[in-house]
C-alpha cells in the first residue's frame, strides 16, 4: 500500500527513527503534537527594545567585575552585571587559568577564598560560588550578553548596548564599571587607551592552558619557569634542558620555551601552561581565530612531548581543554594616574589607595619569542630583580580620563605594560574590583563624582 506522507509527517517520522532504523509511531505522534503547538518565530529587529535600567552596571563577570558588583550591591545599590559567556569567573573559568595568584590584603578576597577553597579553587564550581555571592547581595546577572556600544550623553556614559540571542539590549545606568579585561566599554566610550610595551607595541602572548590526567604518583611538576631551571629529571638533566632541546629539535613549537606543570587537587591531575603565540592581539577577531587554532594544535604537540620525555607523564591525556583562549594583555585605559614599574618595585603608598599590600612579581611572558621572561639579561625577568615590594593601587588609576560616569576594574586599569604584568593576576584584580564596587556605591550614595568621593569612607568600608 502506498502511503501519502506530508513534510511535517516525514520530519516527525525521521525524528522518531530509533538506533535500529525503525520508525516509532509514538514519536511521530509526539512530534506532530509538538509542532502543532510551536510558536511562530520572527527575526528580531536589529534594535529590539529589550531594555533594563539600573544604578550601577558592571560589564564583565571576571574576578574584578564580580567583586565590584557584589560590593556595590552590598552597599544597597541596584546592580546589574553583564557577561558575554555562559559562566562567571573570567579567564580563571573560561580559559582555565589556574590557580589564583598574587597576594593582597583584602577582607573581600579572603572571604571569597574561604568560600571557593583558596588559591587552589575548584574551577568546575567556582563560577557558581561567584553567582551565589552576587545573588545574595541582590545583584542581577545577565549571562550571554556582550557589550558592544557605549551610550553617551556628551562626555558622560549613560549606559551600554549589548548583543544577545534576542537581538540588541540596552542597559541604562547612573554609573558604569568596565571590567571586561579589554577595556571594551571605555574604548567604545572614547577613553584613550594604550596597548603593548613602549617602543614596538607588542603585547604578552596568548596561551591555551589545559588540564591533564594520568600523571604518575612519582612524577615531578615543574612549577614556574624559574623552578623548572632547578628541577632535575632523569639523571642530571634539568626540566628546562629537556624542554629546550625538544624545542630545538622541532618537537616543540619555538615559542613554547619551558613546559610548566602545576599539580591540581586530585591525584594524577595537573594544569599545563606551555602554549604561546606571539605578535597577535586579543582585541582582533582574525588574530583571536588564529591564536585559538594554533595554540590548541600546540597543546597536543606538548602532550606528545611530555609522554615521550617526562618520567611519570607516559600515560597522560587531556582532560579539559578550555572553550576560549587565554588573553594576557590588551588595552589599558589612561586614567587620572598611571601605575608604573617604579611604584611597584619601591612599594609606593598612596593616600587614596583602594588596594593595599599587593604582591606579585613583574611577570612578562615574552612578547617577541619563546618563554616566560621578556629578556633574561634584563632586570624585568621573573625572579629576584623582578620582585616588587608590597604596593598600593590608587583610586585615580580606575577613573578614566575624558569620560564621566565610568570606572574601570581589573587588568585594564591605568598602568604601564610592566606594572600591568604584576597586578593582572586574579587575586589582585579581585581586590581592585572590590575597591571599585565600594567607590562606585559611595559615589552614588554621596551624589559625588568618583574623583570627589571622600576616600577615607571608601577605605573604612574596604579595609575594616
Ligand atoms: C594563559 C594565562 C595564564 C594565566 N595564569 C594565571 C594564573 O595562573 N593565576 C592568576 O591569578 N592569573 C593568571 N592569569 C591572569 C588572569 O587570569 C587575568 O589577568 C585575570 O583573570 C584578569 O581579571 P579581570 O577580571 O580583569 O579580567 P577577566 O578574567 O578577563 O574577566 C573579564 C570578563 O569580562 C567578560 N567580557 C569581556 N568583554 C566583554 C564584553 N564586551 N561584554 C561582556 N562581557 C565581557 C569576559 O568574558 C570575562 O568574563 C593568566 C592569564 C592567561 C591569559
């Protein structure tokens, strides 16, 4: 018997095909029912009217943005935080940058550590802890919303447009905090920004960090490049010698330098920091595409190398490859003040500090070639000469030039290429965010511009 089958019935029937290729009648019926209830979907107009109003808008849900939003909301302000990806936590979660690094005296950072498990946090769960903090403080979270435009009233930012699956959404705010890491919002608003080192404008390389499992119980971990120099493996060779030789043989990409492994919480698990690509910019879409593909390919070369040459790594496999590449350095805003290398190595103190006792060496991954240190004969290397004294970050480094109603938090604050290489680590960025959140809320509470806020009030809340 020939059965006449229309398109809807055919699609339903196909959807109901079982593994054995047999059509299930029930599935056809369910499919038909579902499609008869389906909504009509029309294309969203490019300027759909999805609109939100808030007092403080935070763009970027990384360590800096999340901290800023929590602290501002805790002080009673209405806060909305926009994040382009599906998870909070920034690089630490989405690019699997691990562990949290940098020392700082911040009650807020201490509180976060107590909740997420300290520097060696669990990256599978930390984003939900961050969400708990935000929700408990009363902040509204919007994930999958990518800020693309600043809404200006003269030289004042009054909101942001973002792109989402529903089309464009508009968020109007009394004060905007740019915690995008890349200073996207500040840049869109017309704040002057710098990128790269003085002279050639090159930035630190992008890298994919990934996790491996199957590391043997007796295997060694290199830790930083500096400790890789001292770690002996297989007789008298150092970890560094073995990796450098493989690099020269062409078994490792030229830019890899030393393969760094860090032991993660569980037995046999490690985080690998090795891949690297130079001369590309994390704010350019074609560069990002190239970096994603190249570094992921490098990752598997690194794994082959480790299996072959590193005792205890023979059976490793990649257990987590992050969904996005790690971007170390892009735009830095020009603020009312600029933090410099000298301020860090002398441990400069500021009356208007919003971060105290920050500690992390000047850590410049070579912008022009392999390895971690920019120039090993120069005093910028990670090591003794690159050490800083506990330093402070003033409020004037988070207040941009030229645009009102805007504050900046995290790695894109106002500082030089060298100073940035220290305060870019997550604990210090979180402390900057905590300070910016309090500064923002105090500015609104006192109806003052951030530059005119009584900073003693801010410090009293921040440092208790
Ligand atoms: C390979 C690599 C290894 C590193 N290793 C370590 C390490 O071991 N330990 C450590 O502490 N630090 C490490 N760092 C540095 C550290 O991860 C970052 O500098 C730090 O996360 C910066 O925090 P942030 O909040 O300023 O920015 P980010 O962590 O970058 O967060 C910014 C957030 O804003 C979102 N965003 C960006 N643009 C938009 C937009 N237009 N609209 C909406 N949302 C947006 C992003 O998705 C992200 O969630 C490493 C970095 C890299 C790249």
